[in-house]
């Protein structure tokens, strides 16, 4: 199935011009010839290539083939497919809670949306840079293949893998759980007088997600991410049009310059959580046909995310002001319009689920299912590259687990802020900069060293404040009771 459907010669020509304009324009810079990703492309360099080693994992291709995500070079993705995946991760469902962050943070929340985008884009680049080492000839060679392999170098082979694997798994599974929670909340909003409650809607949506167990490579996930982005654009257009129709009633004076220190750290955790894509970046860069376009792809995806999020959060708050709710669609006055928006949001949530789910399954497979002597459990992949029955059962169990957790975890925005304050801050702020300093110290300028230390300081500050306020709010919310 092609990534871009045939919409007619005029639309196709417009698409081709747009595609040629943005990413390629980044390649004209003087520094691009030095881009680390142009060098060191060797067989087995991709993050998941280790699954094809003898003894477990997916089967290797023929000698000399560079393994892609699905085991062959034909499964490589281009920069646009990689961009859809990053956009899927950072333009996710969490945008519906951004006006809620402006409610408590005012203009500082908008500054945070732009500033966190810049920092996360920077830490994404330096994280991938840590995959490379310079040879005596001056070439940069990809000597590491994942976030975990970097952590092993910095934290030690024993604890490095455990620490980062644990944080990544929590982040990925919590993201999946939040998508299911949001589906239930949205569907109840569509049919408030219906006989189906929130948890039942979550279970029904979970049944639609079971086919994710058959996903075998990032190419298929990228196709779903493309349609997720299309649903995202439809949602933005519809909500923006409604907000603009209410422009005469916008509360310009309601946007504060002061910060609500009791609630804003929750919003800050939401913002940080919404930009977390570092988990996927080593795999995406390793699976790109032309990795030299990685940095360009990352720049444009984060610029677009910052523009969308700041504008959406600001206009959404101006429209509903003090009545802004955790999920902005609950503020829509017309039930039919709310149903339309919620329908597209549910579609987007279902299409957003495969990316973190796929990454979580790959992480679990690398840890437990490579076969002896690497792991105690056998590989879930047959020699022909197909999933074994035990592999399909394992992947379905992961889906079922996220559904079960979703039905017992309430309070979407508070939980998202709490998780973002822990794993999001560690994965997006602190660890990439620490790894960069430890592995590249001698080659870094004093300014870069200072900036990395500043980002680590911000990460620690955001994390501590967010953990305290989000944890306090979550405990209070549980005292009140479940919202269904």
C-alpha cells in the first residue's frame, strides 16, 4: 500500500514540490558534509539488527545485506516515513490537553511548548550522535545500535541496560495505556446517554488494537503514522475553525503572566511527555535509507510540533478561558460537533497506538526472546521471518495488558504529567546530555558542555517539581474516586 494515495495529478505534483522543498533544503548547509550519519553504514548497524544474530531473533539476510527493521534492506524507510513516525510521537493525542496547561501556566506555558521542543530536538540529535565514534581517518562509524547500548557504555553493562530498559518500557507502555484511556473518555463524550460505560469502550477499542500483533517492521507502522497525521490535520482544522468563529468572545486578558506553582508543574510534565520521541530515534535513524537527512527531518518535525502546539494551546484557552477542561473536546457546546471531533480523535488514538506498542514489543523481545545463550526464552521468530504462535500470543498479551491497566487508571492529564515528570524528563533531558558529556567530552566546546549541563539542571528541576505536584494531585484524585 503506497504511503501517499493517488489523489490526482495536480495534488500529486503539489505533494512532490512540497516534499522536495523542506527536507532537501536542509542539505544545502555547509556543515551537512560533516553529518555523522553519512558514515559508518555497515551491515547490522540498525538498532534491531541484533535480533538476527545466530541463536535467536529474526533470521539474518544473505551475507552483505544491510538489515532493516524487518530483516531486509527493502524495508528501509525514507525521511518522510521517519518524519511521520516522529510527528506521530510528538504531535500525539496529548495536544488535547495543551489548553489546560495554558490555564495554569499562562504565557509561560506557551514559552515552555516552544522551549521544550527546541531542547528535545537538540537532545535527540546528540543521542544519535552518541551512536557514533570517530576513526583515526576522521570518519564517524556507527558502533552502537540503541539507547540501551549507549547506557551500557555510560552506566556499565549490568545496570545500564536495566535502568534504561525499565524507563523506556514504562514510557512506552504508559503511552499505550493513555491512548486506550483517552479512547474511552472520548467515546463516552460522544454518547453520554448510552448504555456503554468508559471501561467497556476501552475494551471495545482494545479489540480493534489486537491486529497490531501482526506488525513486523517500521514500514507498516509508518503507513499507519501517515494516516494518523492526516487525522491530526483534520482535527486541527475543525477545532481551529470553531475557535476562530468564537474570536469575538476570546478572553485576551485571561492569559496570565504569573504561574500557578501548585498546578503548572503538572502542565509542564504534560508538555515534556508530549515531546518524548528519543526512544524511537536510534531505531528510526538506523532504518533510514539516507541517514544524512535525519537531523533535517528532526528539525522540521519539531518546528511543526512547536507551532501547532503553541497555537492550539493558546487559541483553545482564549476560547474557553477559565472553563477549559483537561480534554479540550469536552468544552465543545454542540453534541453533534463534539461527536465529529471525538470520532477523529479516536481514530487518531487508534492509529497512534502501533508506534509505542511496536517499540515496546521490540524492547521486550530483545530482552527476553532471543533464544539461548542470549536469553532463557526461545526466539518468537521462525527462520522464514514469520511470527511463531508463541510470538503472536506474546504480542496479544501486551495489548491485553495495556487494556487492563487502562480500565483501572483514571485521570488522563494528571497521570500524563506524573509519568512525564519521571521517565519523560530522564529520557528526553537528563540522560542524552549526560551520555553526550561522558562519551564526547574531549571533542565538545565549552559552550556545548555548559549547555548540556544547563539542560540536565532543567531536567532535574522540572522532574522534582512535577513529581511532587502530580503525585499530590493524583493521590487527591483517587480519594475523590474513579471518574466513571
